[in-house]
C-alpha cells in the first residue's frame, strides 16, 4: 500500500484500490448484499487496468511523488505543484494529465488556472500473479 498523505483527521483513510486485469467481484457482491439488507456499506473505490503499461504509469516514481504532493500539500495550481516537487511545470503538467487520463487526478478550473486534486489518502495496488484459469489448468506432479 502506498500512503499518499494525511486523511484530514478522519479516522478511516480514503483508499483507492488499483487492480490489474479484473475487478474485485467479491467486494461488489458484498456491497450489493449490504444494500439488499438496507445497510450502508463501507465505501470502496477501485480502478481496474487491463493494460500493464497503465499500471506502470501509476507506479512510476515521478507520478507517485505527484500523487503524494497532491494528497499532502493540496496545491492550488499546476505551477505550485511543480514548485513543490522542484520540477519543470511542463513536465508536471504532462504527468498530471497522464494521471487524470488514468482516473487518479481531477482538475478544478479557476479562471486560467487548473487545480489538480485527489480525493483519496492511500493507494492499494493489487496485482494477481495467477488467474482462476491458471489454477484449473495447472497440475502439481510429484515424483
């Protein structure tokens, strides 16, 4: 789990779950069952990427640095974000746009300025190395 910043005094961190390949169907079923029982399920937010390059873009050190900065410092603009990470504003703008395309950053427009923001405090990356199909087709052979 990558902790991207404080949670503003909230006892439970707001976590974005990132998964590769397929979503957490068990979690969806639990949520639907809770709703059927007229319960309010705990919020669960998930992004599913099917392209390994997308997952790589999320976990790139420069992008993680930006996500941490947005969560902790809450900068008012792209220019301020660039100043905080001590990088060229054009590079920061490109990386933030990439993160927005991946659904991890939102922009609030204020006149000519764009404020990048994240609503979560943590990212949990879940990467399965095998699939259910692999388990069904693989055999253990003892000699």
